[in-house]
């Protein structure tokens, strides 16, 4: 029982130190820049537009493609 209390105490202390370092700005918070968000949004929108165009073409010419 005593070992468990010691381990929990050490874990809580380590966690508290991690929180303090994070709040001081010592740790990298992994912030994403707005440029990255814009690039990813454009990439996803472009991929969806291309996939949608392919789907429309396939549906439109499905009868002609079925004979291939």
C-alpha cells in the first residue's frame, strides 16, 4: 500500500511539473499556423472537386463506358 502511495505521489508531481512547464511556454504546444490550415483546406477542397467531377463524368457516360 505504501509503495502505491509513493508511486501515485511521484506521478502526480511529474504531471504537475509538466503542467507548469506547459503554462510557462517551455513546451511546444503544437500550434498550427493559419497558413497550414489554408493549405490543407485548399488541398481537401481540390481533392473533393476532382473526385466529384470524376463521379459526374462516370455517371453521365455510364452507358457508353459499360460497353468497354
